[in-house]
């Protein structure tokens, strides 16, 4: 039996194949023994959307509760309830003067709506909580999106379950 000698080209090919196999395994299993950096935690948060017409709010109520969506796919969370209060609008009492005199008045046509959302948030290795692709933080702008609703508001409260 004749033994084949390894040449430089054969050795390079073997090394490249081994490196590609190792790289593929690291990508497939997350590089930490199959454990991902991300964990999930249950959160409940509220989002306030200002200036919704009363007629729209009546339509929104038909679809609550509703599952959250992002990029055309469902997210592990849902809008569980809504509450509303009259929006405040400002009326200019001094329409002729150089300085407006604004008076806050409750609107008869608009409401501010607070959405309560329960979801599993993904928490990575940095101090963020994400629902779908959105970070959830108090004061941050947030898109509420379900199959029938899409509105943008501000996160008012966040309660992280341990």
C-alpha cells in the first residue's frame, strides 16, 4: 500500500474546512454552549396616545384585547385594556394681541387613551427590554401595533416581573 504525501494545497483545504465547521457551530449554538445572551421577563406597561377622535376610540375598543405584532409577525404580548380621558386643547383668548393667552379646555371630540400591554420582553446583555424590535422605557415613544390597530404614543409606566 502506498502512502500519499500531503502537499501544501491539501493542508490549506483541510484547515479551511475545519475553520468553517467551527465557525458554523459557533453561529448555530450561540458560542456559549448553546445558551443565548437574551433572556425574557414578563412586563406590564402602559402607553398614552393623545388626541384620538372619540369615534376612533370606539372602534379601537372592539379589538381589545389584541395580540401585538411587529414586521408582519405576532409578538409574545397583547394589549389587554384601554382607558380614556378627554384631551386637553388650548384656546387662544387673545387672538388680536402679540402674545397668545392660552386657556386649557377639555375637548368634546378628542380623547387621550392609555393602553395597558402585557408582554414577554427580551433582555439582552445591555440594560434594555425589548418587545419585538422596540425598546420599552418610561418616556420613550412606542408604536402599538396589532392586527387592527397602529398608533404611536409614549410609555408611561413599566412593571418588570421577577
